C-alpha cells in the first residue's frame, strides 16, 4: 500500500491536473480533500482535453475510484454538470467510480450571491465567485449544510430556513433579490435524486484500500497551492481552506503516519490569479508575453493569470510548509522561448536588509523586492530524455534542489501525458 500526497507549491495552476493524471496511472483510489469548484485541473490525453473542478484528476484512468472527501465544499448543481460533461466525453462507468462524503458541505446559491456582492466592494480578493468562502464560513459557524441532508427533505428545509435567516438582512441591505427557501429547497431535491446515490463513507473504502500488505495505491490530490493556504498563505488573498499537506490530512481524515510520499508540483515560473502580493510579478507587456506563451488563462474563470519569474524564497517556504521531498517542474518548455531566465533568490526587505525567508507579516511581504540571478535559457528539441537535458536546464534544476533541499523527480515539457520525464 502506498499513499502519496500530490499538491501545488505556488498560487495554484501549477499543472496538478496533468501530473496527478500521470502519477495515477496505477492508482486505485484518488481523493480530493478540500476546496470545490474553485479548482480547475486540466488533463490532456491524446486528443482529448478534460477540465475537472470537483472531481479528482486520477479519475480519467478507467480503473481508478474517486472520492470527494468531507473537507470539500460542493456545489451539487455544478458537480452534476461536471459529471455529465465528462460522461459525454466518453469516460465510462463514471458513477460507479465516484463517491462523495455525506459530511462534505453544500455550496448553496445564496453563498454565490453573497460572494458576488462582496467581491464588488472595496477590498475584493479576486475570488473565483464559486461560493467557496461563504460556504466555509457557514461551516465554521456551525450553520452549514452537510450533503447528507439531501437524504432528509424535511430536515433540509429546516436547515435552509435557519441559514437563510442569517443571510436575509445582508441581501435586503444590498437590495438583491435571491431565490426563496422554497425555491432553493425544490432545486436541491431535484439534484438530490442523482447526488444521493453517490454518497458514501470514506472509512469502509480506506479499510479496503489501506492494508499494509497489499499493492494498492492511493493519491491525495491537492487543489489550489500552498501560498493560497488559509493559515500560511498570503492572507487575506488566499482561499478559505488549508491547501498544504496538513489540509489534505485533515480534509480526508487520514493520519500522517499513513503517508508514504509527498510530491510538490511547481511551474518553472510563477503565476497568480486574483489580487494579492506577488514579488516576482512581471508588469506590463513583458508579463503579458509570458502569459501568452504559457497559455496562462484560468481553467475555471478564463481570467488572464498574472505572470512572473520563479521565486525560490516562496518556493522554499512552500516546500517547508508541505514537507514534500520530491518536486515536479512543469512548463519548462515555456521558458525555452525566452533568451534569459530570471530566478529570485532573496527578498530585499523594506528596512534595506536581505532575507531568504518568506515573511509572515503581510505588510512586510507587500514591500519586499526580489533579488534576481539571471541564467541562460535552454533548448528542448524533440523528445526530452535523461540523456539530452540541456546543461542550462540542468543548472536550473540543480539550483532549485540546492535552495529547497527537495529533489526534482519529474520534468514536464507540455500539457500531454507523454511529455513528462522521470529524472
Ligand atoms: P492545475 O490547476 O494545477 O491543475 O493547473 P491548470 O490546469 O489550471 O493549468 C495548467 C495549464 O498548463 C493547463 O492548461 C495544462 O494543460 C498546462 N500544462 C501543464 N503542464 C504543462 C507543461 O509542462 N507545459 C505546457 N506548455 N503546459 C502545461
Ligand atoms: P487550482 O486547483 C488558482 C484563488 C482565486 C483567489 C483566491 C480565493 O486550479 O490550482 P476562492 O474562490 O478560492 O475563494 O478564491 O484563490 N484560487 C485559485 N487560483 N488556482 C486555483 O485552483 C484557485 N482556487 C482559488 O483566484 O485569488
Ligand atoms: Mg487550475
């Protein structure tokens, strides 16, 4: 039995979808632990492209089972759309392979309405507008609605009425008209017919798969990235769940001693969607050029991603937060289109000193300026193999390993599954 954690080390969109699909080739069970449809994970396999939001990426392999764990917040309407979309793309036996925790929480239409109002106000985070933050707030306030309620229509109505009492004054203040309790209740009962058959507990599955003496492989798939973590990320410009290894453990209820491997996925440069500090951001036309070459447009919202150079200070912080020993570097093909590659090796702090530590004080982070080293870029011609790694790329890899203490174990040079090299 092997349990592997695979997660993002930056501000999301590192290529987790591609890499989890790759790592899941022989996986038996792939589990999403937290977040919801704010995630957009892209998998390109032969001539098919899948974009998954709630569903774990390993699901593309016909033998893999997928579990949506209790740490998630799930929009049942958008989940069903996602399942139907993937079914139409020809993925077989899907509904027999997906299970959802009855303890995961519902994202209600009101959560999305609330977020829309907030994000129009000053201080917007630049969220994905999927209702993630408000749903986690409801959960933390103990007014949230676990998916299990879809089995109990009367109780569901009671809980909807109770939570609506909390939201109503807000909607009245902003003069926004929203669906009534009866309307939301009816909508939920409609989707319950297809969601309820998918509900199932994780413990029996784990009992089946986590046996010390068998060859089962389980992958815990991260969403977002370490720097968007609610506790350790660039607060308040973060998501509302824990995105680091600890978050994957808490979101699934799997204990730390069950984990065999932790793999961190990073881009050869950095991107960020939404607002918040980004020390190595390339402003203006040059940043747009990187976005164009890298195809940096959100898989969930279509928003252009902000682009910048690799930030080793932030990366080392993320490696420490997540405890990953293995790294995957994606998108090395994108930097091969540049003549020179810059890498941030330290921050210049507002008091004039330099530091190689990511500051926890958000107001200091805002004022940090990157200190760069410049490297020649590399060539990737034809198929990348361990025997034809350009020395310039090898120097880039060596520097990342030296700085972070983690080992670069995979390189990715294109969206397709086969454009991956184990090194
Ligand atoms: P995720 O959220 O971490 O799963 O990443 P996204 O799917 O949101 O964004 C990553 C984008 O980069 C997708 O369009 C992928 O198809 C693409 N991609 C992944 N790996 C590579 C790579 O090595 N090179 C290139 N050029 N594109 C890649
Ligand atoms: P994947 O899994 C990139 C960002 C949003 C916003 C902040 C809060 O595809 O890497 P939220 O809707 O979660 O409340 O938004 O977090 N964000 C992501 N950015 N990739 C993601 O997911 C993200 N999920 C959330 O842009 O800045
Ligand atoms: Mg994404």
